[in-house]
C-alpha cells in the first residue's frame, strides 16, 4: 500500500470522526445528570460513544476511499480480480472489535455493580405503584406517606418498589436508574441525588389507559428541608388522610376531571357533577370506588379502573375521599 493511500484514508477518517463527534456532542441526547448513578451511566455512554465514533470513522474512510479509487470505468464490463481474503487483516478486524466490546462490557459491569450498591446506611423509602399513581412511604416515627417523592441531597437512597396490580416502571430521567415494579415481587433501586431541584417520576411500562398520565413530582432538597418535610406533616395531625391528599396519592386525578383537585383528565368520567341516578350520592360514590364495574357511566368501558381500592385504602380513607368528592359537587 502506498504512503499516499494511507494519508488519504487518514484524512477521510478524521473528517468522518469530526462529523460523527459533532452529531454526538451538539444534540443533547441525555438529560442533565442529577445523581451519582447518572454520572456513571453518562461515563459509560460516552466511553461507548467514543469507541463507536473511532470505528465509524475508520470504516467510513475505507469505504469512501474504495468507492473513489476502485470505481469501475464506464463501458468496462470485465470481472473484478479474484480475491481470496487476507488472513492478517481478518485477524486484526476480529481482534480489535473483540477487545473494544470486552472493554465496554467490563466498564458496564463495574458501573452496574456500583449503581446497585447503596452503601452501608441508605435511606429506605417504599414505593407503591398502582393504576395510575405512585405512593411513597418514608422511614421514621412520623410514618410519612406522600404522593410526591422528597429526597435529601447527597444521601444514598434505596427504593423498594411494589405494585398492587400490573407491571409499572419507575424512572426519573435525571437520575438515570430505572426499574420495573412487579406485582408480588420486591425490586430495588439505588439513587444518590446530587442536585437540588424538581423532577418527575415517569412510568415507563405500558400499564393501561392512564399510563401516559402516571407521573409523580420529585423534589430534591437539603437535609433540613427533608427533616422538615418528614416532621411537618406529622405534626399537622393526619393531614395526609384528608380527602384531597388521598385523591392525589391514590391517583384519581390520573383519569378523572375534578375541579377542586385541579385535575382534568378524561380517561374516566368527570367527578365534577356526578349523577347517582336515584342512589344516595355517598353510597353511589363509595360503590364506584371499591367496585367500579357495578355501575358504568355511558360510554365508559368496564375493567379500566382498578378494583383494588378496598384493599389499598382504609375505610376511613374511603370515607374521607367520598366526603371530599361530595363537597366538590357542582
Ligand atoms: Cu404505570 Cu405505565
């Protein structure tokens, strides 16, 4: 091979590498990291991307060089020369990718192990998913339960995920980590938030009609604000059992419109002006919560609303929810 050919292939490689690098860097492929785990995932992403760009650049250069250099002349219909391969080149193009892929798998395995390690003393928060809401239970004497996830910054957190009905998936893009919540199985997820701010849990497993609305707010706060959050509601005296709070944590707003709660979803019938059709309103609402198929509002299908609320909510909570709905009637 002549020196000139090698120089040309090298120039094409650099050009293809620059082009691919611009595409990789100029487009924000990943959200800005807000956790240690996401930092490691980003490292793996860029480690892999740099290798891919290098391979892409060399392959593109050889292709472009060959297309230009060995293009058949017009009217030339003779066969190409018989080529029997080149053992040396075949060894190289097998060995180099093998080394690169092995390197990627080693880095990935280390990152997976680190991202699964919550350290000696993580904060443990229980996450319960159900169609179509998230519920978070915190450790400590206050037994705080909320519909938003509040995390102290720079503290390793171990989430235990549960599902009451079908498979959901917990994902906060800025935290990187993702895991399914599977009925009957306890899965875990480690997150160490590094940036104070507001984020969102997104359900990423198709779980029914309200799937696209199955989100929950996430707040990363400093230690003092977290302690305040834990203690504050406890001293407020069972505020979390108010109808409004149950409406939010049980996920009613994921499917129903109800003006006092500010929800306007149309997956299920509106709760703003319920027509109990002869039954006392309280009784009608209660039945509809625990046994949604008992009475179907015209145009709505059976088996869409979960029938698990008599298990996931206490009698007192259902009473409070019914009262909240009654008071909000137009
Ligand atoms: Cu829960 Cu999708």
